[in-house]
C-alpha cells in the first residue's frame, strides 16, 4: 500500500483546517479602521493557530518522507492525529472570541497537548513498523523538542488560571522553537544530503 | 483512463466533509468550562461521524488499490457514494443540535444505510468490470462485515423511536467493528504481502 | 509545463464547491420528521447542482485526458470555467431558499449557460493548441450534446417567468442526457480502448 | 525532499481560499431580480479577488516549475505567502460589505502589498538556494511587473482616503497587467520551448 493517498488526504485536511479558521474572523460592519479593533483577538489567535498547523504540516511532511509502506496501524494513528488537529479551529475561535480568557486558553493547550501525543504515537507506530534499522528513529534522535513541548504545554495549562498571558507566551515560545531552524540539524542535513536528521521532525 | 484523479477527487471531498463538520460546533460565547457543556452533544456526534468518514476513506483507499482502469460506471458509482457521504454533516448537525433525539437518530441511520448500499454498488461495479479473475472479489471474500453492517443499521433505525440510545449504541458498535483490525485478515495480508484480503474492505 | 497541477487545482475547486453547497442546508431546530419539510427545496436544488458539478468534473477529467502541454491560454480558459462553476452554490442557495421561484430559476439557468460557454471556450483553446491532428477534436466529433445543452438552457431561461417548473424540468433533462451513457460512444470507446470519443465529453 | 507536497498543499489552500469567498455572498431572501442588487458590491469584490488568487496560483505554478529541491527556508517562505493570501477572503468581505468604502479599500491594498512582498521573498529564497546558475533568476529577468505592482499598491493605499474608486481602478489595472499575456515573453517562451522567461512569473 503506497503512501501517496495518506499524504494527499492529510494535506487536504490540514489545508482546509488552516483556511476555514479565517471564516471565524467575521468582517466588521463598520468601515472605519477602529471597527477592526474587535477583530484583533480573533486575528492574533488565528496567527498562532496558523503557525501551529503549518509546523504540523511541515513536520508531517518530513516524517512521512522516511515511510515506504503504510500499515493499517499507521493509517489510524494518522487519522487520530488529524482528529485532534481538526479541533484547533474550534478552540481558536473560542479563545479569540473571549479575548484570551483563562479557561479557553487552558483548553487550547489541552488540544495542543493531545495533538502532540497523537503525533508521538504516529511516530512510534512508524518506528515500530520500520523495525531495527528504522530511518525515522535515527532521524528523530534525542528528540529534545518533541519531549520539551508537551512538558511546556502542561505548564501552560496549569498556570493559565493564574495568568493566561503567561500561558499564551509559552504557546508562542513553543511555536518559535519549531519555526527557528536548528543549526546542528541543518548541518547534518547538508552532510547527508537527503532525508537527514530533520526528516523525523517531531510534534510541536 | 487512470484512477489518479478519481482518488484525488474522492480524497478531496472526504477531507472537506470531515473538516466542515467542525464548523457546526459553534464556539460558545461564555469563557467558563461550563459554557462548553451545550457543545457536548455536537462534539459527540462529530466524533462518531469523523470515525465513519475515516472508515470510508480507509476502505475506499483499499478498494481502489485493486483497480487499474476506471470506467464510466465506476465514476458514477463513486459519485453516488460521495453524494450520500456528503449528507453526513447535515444529519450530524441535526442529531447533535437535538441532543440525539429519536427522529434525527433514525435519519442518521438512514444516511449510513444509503452510504453502505452505495459502497456495495461501487464494489459490485468494480468486480463486474474486473471480470472472472477479479482481485477485489477474492479480497472481499465472505464479507461478513459488509453484510452485517446494513442489517444493524436497519435494526437501529427500527428501534430509534423506542430507544434512541440503543440505536446510537449500535452505530458505535458498527464503527468499532470496522476500526478494530481483523486478526485473520492481518495474517492473510502479511502472507500475501500486497493487496491482500483486506484490500477490498467493504462499507461500514 | 505539465498538466498535473491544473488537474489537481480544478479537482480541488470542484470538490470544495460540491461540498460547501451542503452548508446551505441548515439543520432544522425541531427534532420531528416534519421539521425536515422546509429543507426539501434546498435539498432538491442541492441534488440538481451536485449532479451538474459531478458531470462537469467527469467531462473535465475526460477532456484533459487528451492534453499533454498546458499553455497560458489553457490555464486562463480553465480558470474562467472555474469562476462560473464557483457561482453554482450561490444560485443553488438562492433557488432553494425561494422554493424554485421564477427569477432564481432563470438566473440558475444563466449560470449554467455561462459555464457551458466557458467549457466550450476551454475546449476550443485546447483544440487550437493541439493543431491539425487534435485528438480532442476527433473525440468531440459532432458534439450534439454540447450544442443542444446551451440551446435548452436558453429555452429554460426564456420560459422560467411563465413556468418555473418547466424550466426546472429542462435542467433535469439536460443533466440526465449527460449522466445516461451514450451506447454508441461506449462501443467506440471499447473498440479504440483508450482516449476514445467520449474523451472529449463536452459541457452539459 | 521533493516539491510534490509543497505544490499540493499550496494548491489546496489557494483552491479553498478562492472557493470560500463565495460563501460571503449570501443568497438574498427575496426572489426578485432587484433583490440581487445589494449583492452586487460583494460580487464585484469577489471577481477582483478571484482574479488575484488565480494570478497567484498561476505564477506560483510557474515559479515552482524551476524548483527541484525544497529547503526548509523555501517551505516557510511559501507558508508565509499562503498566510497573507489567506487574509484575502476577509478583506474581500469587508470591502464588499461596506460598498468599497475608503478604509476597507486601503486595507485591501495593504494585504495585496504584503502578499506581493511575501511572493518576492519566496522568489529570492529560491534564487539563493539555486545558486549562480539559477534558472529562476534568468526567468524572472528585469521583472518590471514584479517591481511596478507593489509601487502601484502603495499609490492606491495612499489615495484610497481621497478617492476609493481611483484606488480600486489601480487594483483592476494591476490585475489586468498580469492576466494580459506579455507578447515578448510568449515569443521567448516558444523559442526556448520549456521553462521560459515566463516561468518565473512574479507577484501581482
């Protein structure tokens, strides 16, 4: 069984998710610049979620690069990941509409955490399927980002009640961690000139 | 005529269907955890429909694996299947909004039944086109799941008036039947190492 | 320049159009079967438009089968066709919401007519590009369906004011003309076993 | 790393953007031709944005034609472009709903300008990656359209307050500049018969 349709389906779902979030930003009725002000929270939460979905698409792209054959387990682990990502527009809208209040901010983190766990499960399913010489395992390596991110989400969820803005700062930091390229990886990547260590990119 | 565009189009439609159902879950206006409570029925019906559409995509993927040439009949049988699947978001929203009341629960089953029949028609069209040595026919085999599911839908529709929750339990059981892998099939699949018996996966 | 992305983009747009029309069928608030009654006009106009978009996808699929190289002219003629198809959800919603009143029925026909002209323009652009030995020209042949359909649309638009249901009957007849396979074409198609005469399928 | 998924993802996002803008044109409740009148501004702003997104898809298509390997930098530059394009439906709705008032017209230009800059950044990232013998650099050439367009957007933004219709006229002119084929380029394109100078098509 090839991986072409798995990639195409995942691309389709992520492309739609990233796009329908825009529909939550309702065009204001007034025509003055000030009328855009109420849209700002929705816009900011859109930017954050756009970044997260872009990171997931990016890493998913790399991860599947190491995959040749798709098993039933991989198919379902992938659908499980897409399920959690599909909740991102909902929590994005809730957080934006309530101006980054405490509870929506915490629930946003819960969805990010669940997606990170789902990504990790997909990664482990692929590694198990690839067996001993798994290219994905060596690509992922120590995977400090993949281990640090869920931890930071847990911290953010815990402190969202006391300080929503601290929790949001954590979400921004995690996103930046994944967007800013890792120099060592870049170097390794050029050396091996192919599905280098970055190939396994893990969940944000 | 190749099957590439048939797959791409079906993937696109199913990816969009699975995603726009999320738009039916409106973000609540309040920012408390309790404000999420009214969304729970919509969420549960979303999870159920996500599972069904994922199963259909999965099985569709397997079924087309055995197809080389696409005839006009196959194109239209496939569009017929997509039509019934396209009604899933509507019945999902109706069932969720009415908190799993009797009639929406029954109509939900009717759409599942119609989709199962459409899937079976597509399967028969492909088998007829493949002729005597149809790989799909041998892949489908006894097809007990494909025969049991429509029967269970009929039961669910019949009892939805008396007990909606019994009908919903049946929908959940059918979905699990299809998600939980069939051990014998897995074994067969590994032996033949290719488009094995699972390849024909039938309609849920 | 290959045709892969042209096909993928067109598939994407048509898949989305065919799917978002479902969003116009709002789930009713009541949970009784009778509550579905107001949705019936929207449902019927959805079925008609689903059929038309499916026919367009189908014929587009066949037409591009004969194309190797995509010129700038073909790209724009294709985008022009997609523009008119993109108006189908709007006129479908307007016609459904107004229970097939005269004016929405006529405007629905105008969009069908414009799409048919755009399809014909795309066809001519491809034939011109292919030059003397155009496979698409010989595939299209006499093209009686492609010539009859716009004529029927004009009749439907003209009589919609006097009898909307006569106009709608014409739309249904044209759709059936395209869905019901043409026996002679099927025969020819099998003989040549390839991009046969059906390959040029023209606009409904 | 191949470019297939980058193209597929970009196609998906642009196809969805171009299509969901239609959802902003709400079907009017009345069934008379006059009831369509309030929809006209939304329709006109839809046509303009359809043209812009079509141009971007077209040029993106050409630009990636010259790319073989996709680096992390190219991936992110592409996502950055998609981000700005994803705001087009929002500003289109705002401009249409306010009947082309001054401020929405100016903000529309700001989004077009940001998208043009993002396109230029993507182009430079690709050229840098391709090194000395960059086919994209020679394809882009003097790039007078790519340099003129942002300038015209700036003019339009500046004069939108004084005369919104003058600003809109500029948007239309820039779109036409990109749609009307450049004869010299066509000639060059035929001579080289391949990824000719048009291949680099720059941002509108």
